C-alpha cells in the first residue's frame, strides 16, 4: 500500500468513528497517521545519504524554467571576450570569494568554486544571499566558512587582471549560467588538506586543485 493510500484509509477509518465521538475519531486519525509516518521514516533511513542527496537535489535550472546563459565556454579566450563586469553587493561578495579562493585556478575551476557558493544560497542549510553565505561565521578567527574572511589578513586586491577575470565569472554565474560542473556540490577543499567532513560527504567532482562534495540531505529519521 502506498503512503497516499494508507493516509486515505486512515481518514476513512476515522470518519466511521465520527458518529460515535469526534474526539475518538481525532485520536484514531492521529494514531494511524503517526504509524504511517513512522513507517515512512523507517523506509527512508535505509537509503544511503548519497542516493538521498541525488533524489532531493534541485534539477537543472533549465528543467525548472530558470533562464540560463547559453554558449558558455570554460576557457580564457571566452572569458577575455566578455565585457568588464560590475554589480551590486552580492556580485562584489562573489567576485571577492573567487579572487581569494580560486584566482589561481583554471576558468573551469573558478566556475566550479562559484557553483558551490550558489548551491549554498539555494540550500535551506545556509543563508539565502551570496554575501550571507560567504561571510557566514566571520568574526571569530578560523571559525568561518571561507578562510580568507577570518584569517586576520587584509583582503587586498593586488592583481587587477585576476580581479577582472573573477568579476566576469561572478557576473556570468549570477546571470544564470548552468551549474554543470560539480554535481550540486556544497563543499570543496584543496588537495593539500583532508577535512573530517570529506570522509562523510559524497565526492562529486575533482577540478584543478580542488575536490568537491555534496552535503547529504538530512531527513526526519537522521
């Protein structure tokens, strides 16, 4: 019996009790629905986190009717041909994150890091703005999400060409570029480190100097 059929059966059983007692009907309905939801949680608990994450991840933007930028090519020639970018505070935050986190990467690597940040914005587990995601935890040394925001070093833009490049990447991503590189990743780290969470989260991509991971979706049963 499907969950939906079970719920209908519970409602029907409760309806039979209405003539006898409204309170009894409510109690029966609550009991039946509780049992059904308990069975559902138990069934979900045996699904691997990686599979659950895939099942609950947002489909590609195109499938959701979200406008995307077509003709994207992940190379420097393509990027050089794009107009100099500018924008508001969220563009500034994303461009700074790409500058300090990924300016030494390939174009593909810069886009991949940007995807992670945008995926976090879309996730209920993180703030819902680019600046909010990037500055989460900032204020305590090395307690932030992106180390450059809390390492005590000044955030100085000293490489104008790199700044122009990451600014273009940030603009293209904000304008709706398809996120096709990291498989919905919400985390990344350089190959020089091995954080504890990397043992628990499914790895989705390896691009340049970084590994990418998707944080498992938590359900009511875990």
